[in-house]
C-alpha cells in the first residue's frame, strides 16, 4: 500500500468479504488483498504488430531476418550497424535489441545484459472465470478479451534457451491453482517462453554513450513492453534536442564502463 501510494497510484485494502465478492473464484483461504483499480493489461503481440505497422506508415525501413552483427565505428563515432548481409548508416544508432543487445559487437560494454527466461501458459476455464489481474508473489493471472487467462511466469537464467519445460509449467500451475483452485480443470491452450534482458543492477539501461551517435535502450527486465512508451519518448527527446526532462543519469549505459575503469585502476 505504501509503495503504491508513494508512487501516486491508487490502492485500496480489501477485506476477505470484499475480495471474494470481486473474485468469487479466488481460494477460500484468501485473507486479504490490495485492489489497484487503475491497473490494466496489454496484449503484447497486438502491441508489437501495431507498432511495426505504425512505423511502416511513418516510412521506417525494416530489415527483417537480417540481424545486427556489429556497430559501425569510425574514430569515436558510431555511424550505423553492420548487419548479417548489409550495412546501415545512420546519424543516430539506438541499440534496443533486448537481451541480444550484448551480442552486438561493440555494444556489450554499454549493455551487459543477460537473458532471463520466462515461461507462460494460456488457459481457458469457463468454470473458474477471472475478472481482474491477480498477483500472488511472483505469479500472476491476466484475463484476456478472448476469454483466455494468461498465467506466468518463471525467472530462469539459462542462457538463450527458450524451451518450455515440465518443471516451469509445474511451478506456474501449482501457484496459480493455489490462487484459483478451479483452474485445476482449465484447458491449456498454449505454452511459450520469452527472454527478458536483465542488467547487472536490475535497472534499465537508457541513454547516450561516449560514442557519438550511439544510444542504448535495453535492460528493462520484466517491464519492457510496459516501459516502451516512456523509453521511446526519452530516446526521441535526446535524438531531436539532446536533452530530456527527467534525471536519467542513474540509467546511463556509462555506469558499467565507469565501474570497470574503477576496478582496473584499483588493480
């Protein structure tokens, strides 16, 4: 409650009776909850498709299936990207490749991100409807407009492996069924896993570097889609005006280089 109110967000403590009235499918063992009335969900696949379409309408040139291999650097300036089968020149280069940002030659020092796998399950269960986004520790249920319920998620540091595992499914199902027992009879419609970019200090990496023309925008961990609009606005403001209206120094890509230099100087 204090965390929500401190951030200027609405939050209301609920009694057992109120919780059960709002979500009858919740476990009878539920003793209390916090209602966050302004919380909503986003269909990430639809959002991604819409973003690509909007970009194309603005004249953005896409190079699909032609991965970024390295930064193109001349003297102390980034002049674009070397792709697998091409070269792209640009006044500004923004590395926003999620956990793959560290795989781009020349970018790893600014974006030392590692993949954190998250497994997910799409359920359908008419006998145990879920009306609100439900959180229990690190597990959650998110109802969708099509009637599915998205259940997640795991946090696994297993490299770039994105396979769905029996152990991951068991962990998610055990916790969400504890939250909503009726989901034991739910139908599993889909399973998948994604790779989140986690930084050494678990904070996003956003901002310019000491290479002229290079910006980094990654390391958002579990909140990449949610923080996409504000990240895009900050990057846009820097590219167009070389200034932003918030203090983003704590997110600077330079913090990793500076810590490395400090360690080397001590050695």
